[in-house]
């Protein structure tokens, strides 16, 4: 961590926090067998959902600490 720039540390911490929230949402939902099967087609569902969320994050909050 000491070799990383502050923005890299912030970005990594943000990604961890957001992925935890996404995982909580998935674990608390009740999916039909068909929906669960469709979700399981992704090799890395958590990363896919996180990446899909990023454009909305940028619209809502900007690009980070300014």
C-alpha cells in the first residue's frame, strides 16, 4: 500500500465497499430459478454489476474526490 498513490488507495477502498453493498443486495433478494440461472451465467457477476454501476456513479457523484 505504501507504494500506491492516494487516489489508487481511495479507488480500491471504494470498490471494496461498493462490492460489499452489491453482494448484500444479491444475498437479500429472492430470485426465481430462471433469474438465478441467468445471473449465474456471468463468470464474475459481482465485477459485472460493479462495472455496470460505474457510469451511474459518475453521473451522480462525479469522478471521485475533488
